[in-house]
C-alpha cells in the first residue's frame, strides 16, 4: 500500500469517510435497523458474523468506491476478517481505493464531570502493531461530552491527544473524536470550550506531525474553521451524532472544509430484505447525498 498516496487522498481528496465500526454495544441496534432481529442470532459470534455480512455487502456495492468515499473506519473484527477473499484493509485499498482506518478505543468510562472518558487501553501497542501489519492507515477513538464543563472537556482532550501521540509513534494517523452530544442545552458553549482545548493541544504538537479530528456538527456554521486551517490537522470530519441524514447533510454543507464520517446516517434505509438492486440503488443515493454535502464547502 502506498502511504504517500493514501496521505494525499486523506489530505485533499474529494469525498467522505464511511464509519463501519459498530462495536459490541452498538451492533444489535445496527442490525435491528438493518432488518435483522435479535432472534436471528444465538451467540455473539453469530451476531458479529451478521454485521460483517452487512459491512461486506456495503463495501462490495458498486457505490462504494474511492470516487466518493475516500476512507472507511473498521471494527477490529472486520480488520481481522476477509472481504472478497482478501484481508479487509487490503481489499478496501486495492479493490475500492478506499483508505482503511481502525477503531481502537475499548468504549466509554462512566460519566464524571460532564464527560465520558475512554476506558483504559492496556493492549493498545499490540493492537497498533497488528494494524500496521494489516495495512491500516490510521485509527479512531471516541470520547463523549455531555456538558459545557471546562475541566471535563480539558480532561477529554488531554486524554485523546496523549493516546494520539502513542498512535503517531507507530506511524499511524489518529482520528481524535471528542463527540459533543447533540441534545444538551449548552452545546454551543461546550463547542467553544472544545475549540480552545483542541487548539492548545494542536499548537503543542511537533511541526512534522498531523492528526485528524472527528467532531459533532456545530451549532454555529464554521465554528471549527480554525481547526480546518490548522497546520497540524490533516482533515476535519463530522459525525452524524443522531441527526437524521438530511439534517446532518444540511449542517455539513454549511461548514467549509469539513467532510462527513457518518455511521448510522450512512446505513439509513438499507435492509437485509432488499434485493441487491434495491440495496445498491439505496446506497448509491445515500453516498451521493453525503458526498454532495461533503464537497459543498
């Protein structure tokens, strides 16, 4: 895999990142939305097999190519599995021209001080070594902000960047994701605090290092433009965060330089019961709308 080609695609390519990284906690919900009820599987292994089948169906669709989708975030089990007879990350790049990322966090700790930090990741170095061996370009890890708490937000961002530096040391590009919950009353205030804390951490990075940021679409259009323009930022991407696809696309199109990294909004409308033609048509329409919103700015 060409790291230089992948870096250029992530830095300047037109398109968006597909988030295909539902983990243990979110997999049952994702399957139910896809039309697969819990009665369809009797074990965790069967559940993960079904979600892999869904992901493989998406990736194999004619709509899923580097023409509009420049990257994809994988769950560890997906990385360890094959698609089209090849390791998933290899297939994504060689067959679809899509840059592969890996979700590395182990979930959220209980809420404290208005935020949910990431759980400890004692095996992270081992996972990162495996990711490198499998051709992964970068990683993603998520924290959650539930209130405009200056100390809580500072702690979340500090943790994200500390782990980000560990990831950078393996030659991987971290996607730092401090998600602001869309339903909180003080969302705009939380976003202003978050902007300041991220900027402080970016300013402290060495000149030869870059990270990516995955952020909730802000209340004020272009609130995160200073991060888009920051020399230590390769790309800013947005999560859908519970917004409908139409709402997420509208908000995204009003934020210059930010592209999508949608999960639920990407799979909205897809069903296990659809014929291949229906499935492909639905996904093509979805990909087209998210692409249009991503390049609008």
